[in-house]
């Protein structure tokens, strides 16, 4: 019964986060270019996907941080405490990886591209 409640506690919020994305599949990702889609639209779609991953990673990381913190604080078993520590470090490094990848790509595109070519790569922050 406790496992079932844990699964409901985890899956219920994820259900409400991902269902609107699945229902409005074209909304956040696919640009509205109908029959004449080109390379610029593909790059815009990739940029929208990257932006969505960054936005979704913040609440997911916060939720896993909270869950690992609760596990670490409430258990008295050493193995469970070490599992919670490992979970905290994995979430931390994953979140750092996502944000650092975005910062590196954004910095490179802002630094290397001339002002005339920044419109060719629609990475957030280059326009």
C-alpha cells in the first residue's frame, strides 16, 4: 500500500505537467510555418525544445531534491541515507550539466557570431 501511495505521489504531479504538452503537441515546439518549413524553423524548434527542457528541469530537480532530503532526514538506516546522498549528488550534477550546457552554447553563439549572422542561429539570447 505504501509503494502504491509513493507511486501516486510521484506520478500524479507529472501527469498534470505532461498532459497539456501532449494535448497541444504543436503548441510549444513546432513552429507555425505550415507548408514552407525550412532550416530556420528547424533551428527554432530545437531552441524551443532546449528551452522547455531547462524550464521543466527546475521543478523536477526541486522535487527530487525534496524527496531525497526527506529520505535522508527521516530514515535511520545507513544504506538508505547513503542512497539519499547519492540521489542528491546525481540531481545536483545533472542540473549543473543542463545549465552549463546551455550557458556554453549561449556564450559561444554570442561570442563567435557576428551581429549580421545572429539571426541564422536562433539560440535564446543571440538576437
